[in-house]
């Protein structure tokens, strides 16, 4: 598996509100950059999505893929991995939420292996841009809803 990139951001909301936004895949096209459509394919015994199909259209990058999700019992973490993709051979990611005095630190980790070769420097830069955008959009959406 390729190297993993990790970034954090502080969001002015309780972890439950943030995790509710992360778990609401139907709303992703409204706020997540490039996500055109989502479909929950399978729900786990806890009622949370277990497999989700995504259609991504981020300009030059278009992809359709399925991710499998695992949700922590304490509601403070979620991880995923690629089940099937067109442009990706592998993807592993996670959000870890850490409550802190009225705010929550959200740490996003991501590792993507593309089906087409890409120079490591460009790949890491793309991962960083994806994570920057995802964290900013998550914060904006959560704080706007609060």
C-alpha cells in the first residue's frame, strides 16, 4: 500500500454532529467537492452505512467506486477501504474525532493507489489537495448547520 497522508482541522461542533454529517452520504453531493452521486448499497447491524457507491466528477478526474466502512462503537472514528473502483486500485482512509473543550479536532488520513501510474510527488500533492478541500468543506457544512 502507498504512503498515507494525514491532516487535522478543528471544528466548532460536538463529535456527534460531525459524525452525523460524515455518515449522511445522501447529502455529500450538496457539499463535498466533486461528489456527483452517492448510493448506500449496504447497511451494517448498527444501522450505519457499510458499503457506499460514489460517482466523482472533479474536472479532469472522473471515477466511480465503492467503499466499505467500519464505524467505531464510541462514535469517534470511521475507517474505509476500496471494494471496487475504476481509477483506483486501493484506497484506505479514516476520520478520527477528538473532543476538546467545546470543539472537536478531526484527523483525516488517506492513502490512494491509482490504476494508472503517477509520480509519488504528484500523488502526495493530489492527496493533500483532496484532504484540504474535504476538511474545509466538512467544517463549513457542520458549522453552517449548527
